[in-house]
C-alpha cells in the first residue's frame, strides 16, 4: 500500500462520479451508449426508441439522465433532437472514476 487513504478524498471522488455511476448503472442506458457508439451519425429519440423497443417517453427519460451526466450532446435539426456521445467530455468524466478505482485497488493491495 502506498500510504493511508483519506476518507474525504474517496468520498469526494464518489460524489463526483455518482452521476456517471447512476447513468451507466441501468441496462437500458448501457444499450443506448452502445447504440450511439455504433451509430455513424447522431440519432433521434425515435431511432433510439425503435432500436430499444421502448416508448419515446421512456427513451427520453433515459436520454435525459445520460445528458445530465455529461455523456451526451443534443442538437436540433428542424423538429428533431439528435443525440450523440460527447467524446470531448469523456476524459473529464472518466478521470475521477479512474482515480476512484485506483484508490480502491491501492487500498485492497
């Protein structure tokens, strides 16, 4: 072990990563992320709902959670809202998660 783990440090990392854990902790939202990773272009709520075989309101709910966690970008194209993964935000989102995992691994070693 490299030294004592500060409880406040770990608690702060959990607080920072909680929205990401919440967003990715649901199987349907994971399916949305995979679908958008495979998509060649941004997708509409209707496209995503049809792929998941979910209602549009349910799909919109999942998209809102992913967007609030910072994982998605949305833009308007006429009446459509198009969703895509926000690649620019991923390093900032994933770094605290990596730090948290590193602290947990260090503590258990």
